[in-house]
């Protein structure tokens, strides 16, 4: 499978290059040239398959041409050492619980898969290893990081912990986690600042968009890229976001018998999660429609209403992992629904029409999120985290007669314990594996949002 850039000004890439580089030379995001539709027989029998069997079938359609079959199977099965169950919350509304992995967040799936796939390529097992070796030779200007792949990841909360733990102790890879100072929960912060080893936490005096800008600028800096091999583990990386499609197929399998009118609602920040769901839909996944649930950062919601994409400064909210004012994966969604247009010229109006025919939006203030959490807990006993609350409420507001809705519960409520306890007037139990992180000692590097400072730091590594 070959990959092109959403900006269409970079050379076509192999999977290995797309994974190892993360971002294309023209600052675009990589997209697969072909999205394979899965056979009807797969969907006819999907309810009888395990999560891992389903995921391997989906992974093979994306990566099977580039990764040896047994190696890909091992990567998938190792990644999914935990379940992502579908749980009934009330009549017509189900939670897809994505918090049963090591760091109790949905990003465990993509981060674990990417760590294993990247290591596969680093070890020279991929078909493109010659290309990788040649790339390494170009970077022989020495540093102690030379030869290693250095993963840069910006986080608004859960990405940092999932990536850090997914890559922890992996030979040949060093991870730098950039996060906005004072804008992630203490529990989230403890999951990536207490690890040490090959994980470095960088505390940026800014917001998530500043962290993301530092990462993108690092990829575009020629001197820095000669000094060290860089890649990203944000959802801009194809190996991070594509595997997230696995759990949408699994969710369909678990409730297939209930209805043919399934609505999938995804709390959305940087839009990697819903983007993977839309890729699944392109592969034939029988979801009727999608809802993108936003907090007060409602850039995509407004795009759906107006057809105009207007990034804005990030607003800090209760659902902090969705605090994104310029979601990177919007470019992938636009590209996905403007493919194969006549003459190759993008028709913005036609693209918008295709998107809005399949995707609707919702946006909620902090006060609305709090009210939703309280109401859901009182009526059903189900504890929502602030992000899942956006998804749940969007279904409450948007489901039509005959539809069944599934929303992504993207993180365990204990990751936001102080907020959840205060809102619901309860004492959320902290899972043992989460409590273990909180016992560690914080280690972080203070950083301004000035790229010159970040570059100077990396040049010393």
C-alpha cells in the first residue's frame, strides 16, 4: 500500500516511511491510496468472531501488503490484550468502553499498535528496510540519539500516557511527551511524568495547540532532522489512528442483532478517533450515521453548520482531552470525502454535503457536561467521565425513532477523579494500575512555547 499527503505536494510513501516519518514533507498527513472494502461474508459472520480475530481482518486490509502475516497477527494480538466491551447504559444507548487498557484510555489501542509496528520496521523486518538504512546514512552527523527513532507526541491528556506506556522500554525508541502546563489532570500527568527510562516529559508553558505546533515545526526543521530521526505518535501518524477502527468493528459485532440502524457518537478533539471510524465506514462497516460531540471547542460543529473551517484559540474546559482549536485530522476527513472528484479539483460545497449527509455535530458547555454527568448517574448508576458525557448527551439529543446509539466512553472516570467525585457526589474507586502511577516521582522538563527553545533542547540530546 502506498500513502500520499493530504497536501498533495510530497512524494508517495511506503507504509514504513509513513510510520517512521509521521508527517509528510509538505506538512500534510499521510493517507492510504486505497481503502479496501471488506467482503460481505465478513459482516455476515462478524458476531461469531473474537475482538482479536475481527481486528486482524481489518488490520490485514490496511497493512497486509507491507507486514508479514504472522508478524501482523502478533502485533494485533499483543496490542489487544484487553477488551473494549459494549455496555448498556439505558434503553437505546450503549457505551463502548475504551478504558480497559494499561492507561485506562482509548488511545491505548493505537499507541500499543504503533509501538509494535514501529519496532518491527526498526528491526529491519519490513520490506522497506533498505529505504530506512539509506535514511539513516544521511543522518550520520553524530549524537547520542543517532540510530534511535525519537517519537514526539503532543498531548492534551490521554495521548501522552498511552504513548509513553506503549513505548516504555522499547529498544531503539525514545519518546518526548509535550503537554500544556497546568492543563491536564494530576492523574493523567502522573502516567507519563513518573516513568523515566526512555520517556521524557516536557511541560510547555502554553496550550495543547502550542505543543502540537512545536511537534510539527520539529518535523519541518532540516537541521534538527539531520541531527536525529524524528516521528510522531499523535493521531497524525497512520499507525496510531488507523488501528482505532478495530473497536468500531467490534462494537458493531456485539450489537448487530439489535438493529440495523446504529448511530456511533464519538467525543472529538483532534478528530483521530472519529476519523478511524469513518475509515471503517468506507471499508463497509454498516453504521447508519455518526455524531461528532464537541465541548466548547466547537470548530468542527461550526464547519458542519456553515461549510467554513475557522480554527480558533483553544478554550480550556472540563473535558480537557478535547481542548483542541485546530484539529489536525480535519484534513483527513476533508480528503476522505473529496476523493475521486472529477478532474481532481476539490469542490468544497460537494465535500461539505457528503460530510453532513453522514456526520452531525453537537457541542456542550462545562455546565451542560456537569448536568449530564449528574443526571446519568442518578437515573442509571452509570458513571460518565466528562468526555463520555458529551457523547452520551449527543445521543440523548440526537437519536431518532428506531435507532440505537453507541457512544465512546474514552477514559475511565477515575482519571478525572476530583472532578467526577465533586460533580456526582461520589468517591470513584481508583483502579490499582492507575494508583501505581500516582506513587511515582514527577520528572519533567520545563519549556516555553518558543520553537527555538525546543529545538535547542533536542539538539543537545
